[in-house]
C-alpha cells in the first residue's frame, strides 16, 4: 500500500503519451519487488560487488536515515522496474554507481533510451542530495559505455581489474610496513598527488577522508604504508567484506620494487585466508604496478574505465516582482536622477537581468 503523499508520475514533455521516469528512495512498499529486481540484468556487470548486498542495503535503507549506501527504484509501464544502487565513494560528496538493474517482461521500444533516462534521473537526484559528482566503473567500449556517455559521463582513467589466483604463504613480508593511523592520511594524500596525473585528480577530487581507515559503505577499510623519514613511499589500502578483499596501491615509481612486500604484508595483516577473493584495481597510468602484482600471482580479469558526471541542482528564485523595480532603478541611475534607499536587515534575492 502506498502512502497518501506518494507522488504520481507526471507526463513527460520529451515522451508524449508516456510518464516521466522518477527515481524514489527504497521504501517498505518496494520490498515485494526486490526479489524480482535482484533477478534482473545489471548492465554494469562488475566482476565483484562494490556495494553491499541488496537485502542488506534495503534493510539499512529502511532503518537508517544517514547512510553511505542508497537504493533507488522506479517503474515504467513499458520497460518495467529498475533499481539503482550508489555508495559514497571516493568522498561524502560523491556517488559511485555500483548497480543499475533493469527488470521487465519486455525491454521496451528503446532500452538504451530508457537506461539513459535512468542515468539522467540519477544525476538529478544526486544534485538534490548535495552530491557534486557521480562516478561509474564502465567497460572501455560497447553499448553500456555509449549510454553513459550520452547521459553526460566522461571517461577519465582506464584501469585493469586483477584477481589473485592463489595466495602464497611463503611470500616474504617487508618489516618496514606498518598499519596506517589516522594522522597518516595527509602523507598518503601527498603521495597520491605525486603519482596521479593532474587531470585524474581534478576528476576524482579526493581529500584526506578518502585515505582514512575505518568503515565505509559496508567495507572494513585498512591501510598499510612504507615511509622514510620525510614522506610515504608506498601505500596499500585493503577493503574487506567477509571473504572478499579489494586492493588499491599507490607507489612512487622510483621504488616500484616495494610493491610485492607491501601487498604481502597488507594481506597477512588483514587476515586474508586461503580461498578468499582478492581483487585489485590497477590504473594503466601507473607504470610497472601491474607487473609487480603479477609476480604475486595476480591475473588480469578485464579492462574498465572510470567515468564521472557533474551534477546540477535546480533552484527556483521568486524575482518577478523585483525585476520591474530593479529595471526602473537602473534607468533612473543612468539618467542621473538621485536615488535614495532604505537599508533593511532582510537580504534581498539575487537578481540577474539581461538586456537585449
């Protein structure tokens, strides 16, 4: 049963005769559709789950008001139901799309247009939540990449998804590796700025909060680093959820040979056991990193590319009743007529006028 304030979908001016697509936060009355949506097609098709499981994310969405993972649903008469999952990564003012599920008996007349409409609605909703950027991990080419680019997403960093085939207990660890503490985030941020291309930094806009250990979006985040007396030389971030672990490595190119010992020490200290899934996201612009991970029995699974989309929040200003007075004031000042004003504590609205 829907509550009395459940807003009906309005006709879309872009699609005459059809309703506009609206994404709504997952609510209790969406629970019966969750099983059907879970069996739908995830067009992102990531080899591992970046977001929490759907049932857990749905429960968190129903119980918690502030959450780092969110579910949104929509229903279209022709294309069926759809579900979008986002997490706050790499910062609190960013969203990363981890699932985009489309479920329906018929794909509709234009599935690509329907997915594009969902993405555009995701960007609109993100702006209403105060989110500055929306990210996605896309295939480097193909129809999914094209749909995202038509929705305004811009690829900015290719990478390779790697997986450890087996873990060697005899891999030597590095005694210089230590666990990250909260005050190390600034030093790790300096390392990130040294080894990451400037366009990528502008697209990601990471802060020190991105490198803090703790819990984020259902992941247990740990960091391990090697420092000299002045700066951090290599850093490995391990995200763990159950038996799944995801690595992200930063290393100075001059000490690239530190990677095997750093990763082996990080996995041993994180409690990774035989049979666990260990993944690594390896940017293509970090020369030599992939070869170092291959020496630890990591193998490339597939290529991906990071993509980002800026958001915009629509603001409606009530300025019509002030426009005529401001126009008269401008004409009076231009004619040299003395103008006297009375200061008020009320802050007037900002008015922008264009003259032809």
